């Protein structure tokens, strides 16, 4: 019961806050390359995103 009450308090506080989301410049570059259909830069951009964000295998998610 106490954990439910605490979760409701947290959700209520979360809903009151204002959020501003900023687009990542690397994702904007990726979207431009995809729109242009320039597959020659895909691997380089994916490697930059993986290195900057500490992710692995982005190719499996963003490029088939």
C-alpha cells in the first residue's frame, strides 16, 4: 500500500513538470543521409553515434 502511494506521488510530481526536448545533431545528420539515400555515409555515422552514446549494434536497429 505504501509503495502504491509513493508511486502515485511520483507520477503526480512528474506530470506537473515542463519538459523541453532537444534533437540530437547526430540524429539530424542521420535523417538527412537517409532522406538523400546516401548509403556511403551510413556506416561512418552509425559508428559516430555508437561511440558518442556508448551503444553497440545500432546498424541492426537503424539500417537493415
